[in-house]
């Protein structure tokens, strides 16, 4: 299952990490208005894969959310 997370701050990154540790899904796409933040968080979380369930964690754009069965909105208002 493909899961999208909009917002790569503390809430979004923690959600991605929790999904990874629980083995939920096969692919996590992280989207943030600051692309470098999403790339950095995805890379950090991906380093936990050898100790958890095998899945893909990557940064992407809103277009990459196509096909997601679940999208978690963790973006702030501002």
C-alpha cells in the first residue's frame, strides 16, 4: 500500500517513522513545501529500514501522491 504524508515536520516525520516501525504499507511518499526538508526527513527515516520492515521512503511532489490509499495531512496552517 502506498501512503502519502503532507508535511515533513515533527508530526509528519514521526508518523512516517511509526508507519515504518509497524510495517504499514510498502511505500511512503513525503511532501513538504520545503522540498529539502522532505528529502532530509525521508533519508533519515530510510536509515531505520534495516532495523524494521522493508519498505520505500522517499520525498516527492503532490503529483507523486497519485495512487496513495491513505494521505496523512500533517501540514501546518502557515
